[in-house]
C-alpha cells in the first residue's frame, strides 16, 4: 500500500517535470532545479545534508548541492521518483512516512503555489489528519524561535502549542495550510491570524518559523 509520503514524492516529481528546471518556487533564491537537488541530497547524501543545521558542514553541503544541480534535470527527477538508496533508512515505510510526509507535501506546494495559474488542492480528511499528527509532533520545534506565544488551531477546535509566551497569536486553518505557515510560507498560507496587532507584526517580521 502506498504511503502519503510516497504519493507526495511522485506528485512532486511529476510537477517538477511539468514546469521544467527554471520555474519559480516559494524557496527564496531557488528555482526548481535547486529544489530538486535539495530533495536528493537530503536523502542520498547524509554526509552533506547536515550542513543545513551544522555550520561546519555548510561548505560541504554547498559543494554537493552544486554537483547535483549540474546534473541533467531529467536525472534529478528520476532520482526523486526512485527514492533513496537501497540501504537507506528512508527505505523503511515507517521512517519514510515519519520523515517525508511534511517534506514532500511542503515542497510540492512550494512549486505549485509559485506558479501564476495555481489553484488550491482539495485534500481528503484522512490526509489532513495525517498532516495534523505530524504537525503536533513538530510544532514546538518549528516555533521555538518566535518572539510571541503561538497556538495552531484546526477549524474543529483542536490545538497545538508551537510556542509558550505572551502575548499569544492564534493561527487557524486546515493542517495543510498551518504547515505552510509554520514552515515559513506565511504569505502563501490560507489561514486566519488572530491576536494583538503588534504581536502579529512581530511574528511575521521575525522570520524564525520553520526548521
């Protein structure tokens, strides 16, 4: 049975193929070729991927990213479709679903929502619940650096605290849209933001959401 992570992986690969290597994305400074290289390096080159978090590894990550962005675009798409190497932990269904459902959903939307003719996807409740489950687990990590209290709320009233503090900003939306918001795509997220006006401005200006 296909997992949500695998479905989003294939959707991303198809989308990257359709829009081509030089299309805009929501990732600052990245075209679709760069985003494709990032996805591949993350799961195929753990020796370099840590450069996103460890300053000392950043030069290595930059070199490896350059190597992959120089490859034929069709090869990058095929590497995304086929997935990680045989002995990668990402080959395990449970690991793939836990680690990649958000990764591939958000990056698929990074490409979709950067296109001038994009339209919102209709996501079923089972997938929304799966996204919410992952969001609940990562909320405090992605919200750890924000300068205000931050509560994420589903339309049905379920909440997750991303950051404790005052004043509190409450962001309401479907899990898919809340994910876009907390991973730094606030301008592209269909959410309602409530709270003290100054606190909301500070939250938007902080650029501290995401990992």
